[in-house]
C-alpha cells in the first residue's frame, strides 16, 4: 500500500488499483482452527531476517499447536520461489506462510 497525506490525514491506497473490499473477496480459504495442521514456510533468505525467521517458525508451531512444518529457503531473494518448490511444499501442508518478501 502506498501512503499519501491530505488535509484529512493519511490515506492508504491499494497498489494494484482495486477497491480493498473487492480485493478481500479474493482471499484464500481461511482455516477456522490450525490445531494439528501442518504448515509450510517459504522464506526468502534475506540476511536481515535470517535469525528472526527460524524463531518465528518455531514460535508459530508451538503457539498454534501445529502438528509439524515443512521449511524451504528460496534460492533468490529478489525473485519468486521456483514453482517446483511451491508445489512441493503445498503438497505436504495444510497452510503456507511466505516471507519476508517472498
């Protein structure tokens, strides 16, 4: 989202030009409960988060009572994860988390 200022304050703009309500209709399916689900993590490998990301993974698994995880680091910080990696992780999990800028 980009931000601008007006006399009314800060305004958030959708960077893809869709009305946020319309964009919200296209969200992926939400799981009502993550207990005993398996989660997939695809990390972009950015050096600024190399210590944070594994700690976040472990915290989410523990706090959300997940039954397991599949973790991958994509090979290029500036490019999308290879489709084969996405497919491999997706085939093994109930839900996926990507980041920092994956």
